[in-house]
C-alpha cells in the first residue's frame, strides 16, 4: 500500500474582494508518496489556487480565506504553531515564472541550506550545491561560473535552478505550478526530463494545462473543475477509462468555450 504524504481535508479557498469567489470548494485529496500527481482542468478552475493552499502561500496574500486542513505526513499544516518557513521547507514550491534570488548561481542553491543550517562545513556545503545542481542536470552547464549572477542564465536554466534550490532543503513534497509554460520547447523538454527523473525519488504535485504532459509524466491524475475534484485516478485509468461524464468530455478534447470559467486559477 502506497503511503500518503500530503492530504487535503475539506480544503476551501475563497477570494473576498469586491465579490466573494469560492475558487476551491471543500476538496478532499490524498497525495501518494514517490509519485507524480498531475492536476489538470480548464483555465480558471482553481488549480494554482489549490496548489498554493497546500503550502500556505495564501497567508501572505490579502483578501483570501482558507478553511479545512492540509496534513503533511499526518501533521496539520494550518492548525499548528510551527513557523510557516519550516512548513514551506518541507513543502517546496516552484512557480510558473522562474525567478532566481538576486544572488549568484551558487548562493541560490546554498541559501536555504545556510538558513536552515543543513550543512556541516564549507566543503559539505560545496558538495551539496554540486549534488543538487547535478540532480537537475545543470552542473555541467554552470560549474565554471558558479559565482555569476543567476539572472544571467537562460529561462530554462533558471527554472532548473529553482528546482535545485527547492530540492536542496530536502522537502517531503515538491509542488510545481505550470513549470514549463513559460519555456521554449527545448527548455521545456529539459525540465520535463528532469521532473521525470525526480519523480523516481520525490513526491511531486504538478499543475499543468497540458493533457499530453500529464500523460507523459504523471502517475496519478486529478481533474479539477470549478474548484471541485471531479475525478482522481491512476494515469492509465484516468485517460483510458474515465468514470465521470465531465471527465470523458474534457479528455476527449472539449471546445474551449465549453470549459471557460471565471474563477481565479
């Protein structure tokens, strides 16, 4: 039986601006260990909103209410006195738009290790930086310019650097929000190959608009529509034998206007 690493229980997210919008509606979902779970659905269905709720990223955004609970290996994420930075160390988040810290390539990876004291010596720190840059297949591209500003890297390289930065602090779960959507096809392919390798040893939850990408990378697929989970299953069953009529229509390639929704994603 596969262990559950992350679990959402009646998780809801409401935007409280000029009008209240319930973007995520009482979601129950279990994320299995060492699997890549893809969250798919039409634009505006609440995918990114749900993903950020798993990491308490809405805490820093005004006008957002979150109810329900998220459990990380059985421990509550919201109902706890533990500081949010420690929780976010254990639940890594890689955004859609790759954004390096305004530091060198080396320090982008070393930063979290320094903050959390996760190294024994400078030599150990060097080894760890190399380890995670290799893990995202970036070391050979940057080993001769580690002191250069990370902002000088290409967009695809920056995205892999962001992955390395998240992995360096040894998270229990890695959340990836449309991490290839801002990349050119070659860079996107490189990041996909990296994610495929990482999925062999990490628990990954990935939001994607691409059903083809979900088919290529995912072990489990979750279909979110209007803030609700319509169907969740292993990738083969999901695409070859969907159980819900709405899932069948979405998988078969619905017209764009049929699935246009107004909720914030």
